[in-house]
C-alpha cells in the first residue's frame, strides 16, 4: 500500500550534495605568451619617453653640477684677487688709511663663504624644481605651500631675518671688523666677534655686549682712516700770545720726534689758535692727526707735556672754581648773631618797667 505522499516525494528534486573544491585554472602557454606580448608592446611604446626623461634629468644634473663648480671657482678667484689687492696696498701711504691685511682676509673669506652658499642653494634648488617638472609633477601646490611657509616664517621670525640681512650688508660694506673700536649707540667698545646675527663688543669696563645687527641704526668706527687728538688749554687773558704759541709749538716738535709718539702721530701738532676769549680766561686749541684708536693716548701725553712746559715757563693754567686760601682767618660763627635783649628776662628792670599796671579792685 503506497503512501499518499509518495508522489510528492517522487516529484521532489534530490537533496543537494556538498560542493566539490575547485582548483584555480592554470594559465596556459597561450595566456603567458599574450601577457608577454602586451608587456613588450607597452615597453616598446614607452621606452622612448623613459629614455627622454632620463636623459633630461641627467642633463639637468650635469649642467647644475658644472655651473655650481664654475660659480664657486669664480667666487674663490674674486676673493683671492681682493686679498692680493689688500696685500699690495699694505705698507703704502694709502694702505695706512685702509684696514690691515689680516682684517681684509677675514672679511674676504666671510664674504666668499656666504656667496658660495647662496650660489649653491640657488643652483641646486632650481635643478630640483626642473627635475620634478620633468616627471610631470604639478609644482603649483608645492610653490604655493613654499610661499605660504615663507610668509609665515617672515612674520614669525622677522627679527631674525632682519638681523641676518643687516649682518650680511655690514660684512659686504666693511662697516667694522674684529679689533675695531666702534660706537653703535646702544653700546660701545672693541669688536671681538662679528656674526651674521650678533656682534660682540668688549666694553671699557670689560663687559661683553651682544648687539643684534638689526638693532644697529648707526655705527661710529674709531679705527678706520685716522683720528684727531684735540687739547684745549685754558690760560689767563693777560698771557703773551706769541710766547704761548712758541711754547706749544716746541712741545709739539719734541713729541713728534720721540718714540713711540712719532709712529702714532700722522701729522704735525698744530696750534689752531684761540677757541674762545672771556673776561677771566682764554682757550687755546691744539690739534694733531693720529693713528686710528690712539687719539686719547696722544691727548693724555700732550696734556702732560704742556703742563710741564707751562710750569717751567711760568704760565698759569686757569679754569674751574677758584681754590680757597688756607691762610684766611676763620669767620666767627657768632658774628651774625644779635646781642641778647634785656627784655628777654621777666625780672629785669626794663621788663618790669614795660609791664602793664594792674587795675585797682573795687569793693562795695
């Protein structure tokens, strides 16, 4: 006897069996040959472009390297020529007005180092940008980013940039160097180090001043060219002018012949004449051209010799407050006090006589 569901079971599809594992298809020889053919055709189509890009990059690097070497050698020859020019004028009349050879050599080396660094940066930077453009890289974002970064750095470190540029121009213009005595307004003293950002000065009291180059608004160099030693002599208006001028001229002639003053003096000691005439004094001006930085030394020696010469000739130097004489009698401190009054005492006859009378009392 058959079940009523036997027809349904017979019509139903058989139960699915578990799927069998499939192995990856192994490329055939034809597929490999087709892939190799495509790769070869792609290389054949692009090898000319690759070769052109490689040759262009190689040419850019070669030109940049050659140009860098040529520029650096040109700068070095220029610096050497500057040094030879300094050695040629040293020891001559015009060389005395210039800085010494060592100073110019140091300045030339500093200028050459800065110029070589700047030239290398510009040449290699330009070559790098050209290589990037050869690979068809868009340089607009890079240049825009560099511009924004430059502006940010300029605003954030403007003092540093100002100091650096001021230091470069100070070195190029030879405003001062190591060993010079300068006055930069905020400080003064002897230069012990010159940098692109900071200048070090040794003050008169031994202090070291660090002055930023960007803060220097004016520079007074006391060590370049020549200096002037000036001495003002104040005497009585009754002195003989001819005798006074002869004494001062004799002092100048003597100091000009003695060492080491004859090396410090670059000209004769001149009596310029009367600088001022007053009722109780007159001022005679004496001047001389000296070696740079030696004016104060020559002035001190001139004052010393002039004082000794005036003492020998009986010429009196005046000026300042008059000295108090020791032989004057001491003033009596009670001289300006008034005599005691008789009315100061209440029991004196004068006070009793001057006192008012007591009114009589009235009684009823």
